[in-house]
C-alpha cells in the first residue's frame, strides 16, 4: 500500500508541475516577472479577471443593476418543463459551495496572507458578470430532452463552432476529465467529515482505519448511486433540501462566532486591506502571491468562467435567458462575498498564526487550521464542541453535494457523446472508482494535498477551454441582454439573436398569442 501511495503522490506531483505552468505562465519567466506591476499578473489572472472586467463594462455592470431582479426570479420561481430557476440555483450552489469555501480560503490566507481575501472579493465581483454571460449563453442554446432541459459548455460550444459534432464531443470529454480529477477530493472530504463528526461524539480522535470510516465509505457510495443516476430532476429534489440547510447552518454558526468577537472586526478589515498589497513577513508572501491565491481559490470556490455551472443553469425553465444569468450572478455573490468571507472572518480573526502556536498552525492540514481558528474564537467554552460539530457537518455536506453534481453532470456529458448504455455505464463506473479512491486515501491516512493538486489543474484547464467560447458567444448574450432590457413585451425567439434557438421558438408558440404571461414577464419587476 505504501508503494502505491508513493506512486500516486509522484503522479500528482507531476500534474502539479503542469498545473503551476498553466497558472503561473508567463510569470515563471524572469524577463516577464521583472516588468513592474504587470509582472505580477499571470495569463490565467488576466483572462479570469480581465474577462470579468470586459463583460462588466460591456453589460454596464449588470451584476449590480440586475441583482435585485435575480432575487425576484428566485422568489417567484416555477417550472413547466425541467426544473425551476430556484431549483437550478440550489443545484449550482450545491457545486459552488463546496469544501473549497473552507479549505480554499484557509489555504489562500495561509499562503498569501489576509490580503488574498480582498482579491477573492474583486475576482468574485467581476466574476458575477462572467457567470451572467456563461449562464445566459447556456440558456440560449439549451435543448429539450423529454421533460427536461439540458445544455451547458459542450452544447453552446458546439453551436458556436459551426455546429461541429466533434467539438461537442471534445468539450463533453473535457468536463468528464474535469470531474474525474475533482471527484477524489470530494470523496476524501466526505468520509473525513464523517470520521471527524464521530470523533466529536465519542470525545477522542478516531483512527482513519476505524469502522466509522468504512461505514462512511459504504454510505457515501450507496447514496451517490441512488441520487446521482437519474437526471437533474432527481438530484435537484435532494439539493433543494440540502443546500438551504448547509448554507443556513454554516452562516449562522459563523455569525455567532463573529458576534462573540465583535471587537476584532475592525482589525479584520485593517488586515485584509493593508495586507492585500503588503503581506506580512510571517506569510513569506508578496503582492503577486496574495493576488494569485485570491484568484485561484476564488475560482475554485465560485467557478465563474469555468463553464462547470452552465449545466444546472441550462436545466432551468427560465422566462428569458437573462433571468437565469441574473440568478447565477447572485450565486457567485452568495458563494464568495458571503460564505467565503465568513470563512475568512474565522481564519483571520482567530489570529492563531500571530500567537506562539503559529508555527504549529502552519504545519496543520487546512481543515484542522480552520477548526483551530474557530476554537480560538470560543476559548475555554462548551460552545467550541458545538461549533466544531456544526462546521464538520457543513463541511461533509459541502463535499457530498459537490460529489453529486460532478457525477450527475458527467452523465449528461456522456449522453452528449453517446446514448449507448454500455458507454454510460463505463462513465458511471469511472466516477465511482475515483470517488472510492478518494475515500480510500483518507482511510489509509494519505494527505489531501496531492488530490488538491488535481483539482487545481482541472480548474484552470477547463477555464482555458470555456473563456474563449464566452467571447465567441458574447454577441448573442449582448442581443439577449438588449432585448431583456428593451421594455418590449415580445417573447425571446430566434429572431432576437439571429440564430436558430428551437427551444425558445417552441416556448413562444406555446404561449399562443406571442406575448409573455404576466408571471413570466421579466419587465414586470423594475429595478
């Protein structure tokens, strides 16, 4: 077993070298790194933040102007086909709000200092515009399959590139590879959380080989099979329940910690804003490191620009493509500006890294670091056990809902390649194998770092595939946005965007008189 783990670590290490090349290029060349200011910005950062800035200006900061509209769509959500915008929001949030909201933020602050959080905020703000573009695009080019809508990066990528079937296949394979690289970490986190919760109840740290971990292994596999294999409607019924629970519990838990330490809030903001440009020596960082960590972990958390949230966005029975774009922009806000910020409060306000225990803190894994910071905010009280339990529960739910999303959407992409049962079962089998692999690495005591490297590589790889497509399709998003805000009562059809969009033409015909129902009219709610 030790030999196998060494081989796995070596392979992951090689992948990390390639991942760093993608993330750091061309800052890893001295001639570029020596350029003042610009030398801190890698191509990945320029593409991710730069695209968000570009889309924000071209759409006149629609993430601000239509934020209230996004909330209104969620409030009045309903569906005749597929799932409602609210269900699609919960489904996408199930994948957005994952372990990265805890581990990613903790890791970013560990490496880049408190200032990394500011760059997460900035990337998320502009990422809201990027999420609007990719989600609107997925709605424009979605397709109907029986009583569901399907779509996403592989679908709009094919349409944008001359309706090329090979393009659709390649992009579908890209998502499947992305999921296979990310699933091991989610399996690891799911079973680790169960072990952590059991340890809290028995009052002692259980070894990873304890029966509890094996029970968690079996429960996770059975639940994943029962929920994930059955389409978006089936999985959305689960996420409709789990997402509100995990989000509310986590937010309330951290808010209690903040209220108990309200006097530390001014110091929190001082640390974030001052260290964004001058990380403290204890972090061994620099401006470029804080910037890179903020953007990298922000992307891992909110997924804006990756194209990975476009499938739940396409599944929605929205009244207008831009309605779902507004909803997905709200999703980025919830994920990063709200939940990641709350995590940042705990890590930074805990100030463990400024104490005598700081050196030991840096040697911990990311979740123990976070729990140690939470413990510092409830010193010597019985509340600490309750807080640790609730955080561990949320962490496990974060991981499990991500796992469900990866498996479910891998199957949608597999169906895009081939409808043959044998092929679909192969993809299902591969997904389960890598999930089991991730859980086994936890049971045998392997560190999560190697699996995290796989996720880093998957995130940037698929972002490089998706962002060029957003520029290719932006003209259609712009036409949709102009129609959305024109004040006209005409339905959205092929005529609006100048390219066949069969689903929307059919929706207009069903309405009969060519006018939108009052409940579906996006102009009914004024900003």
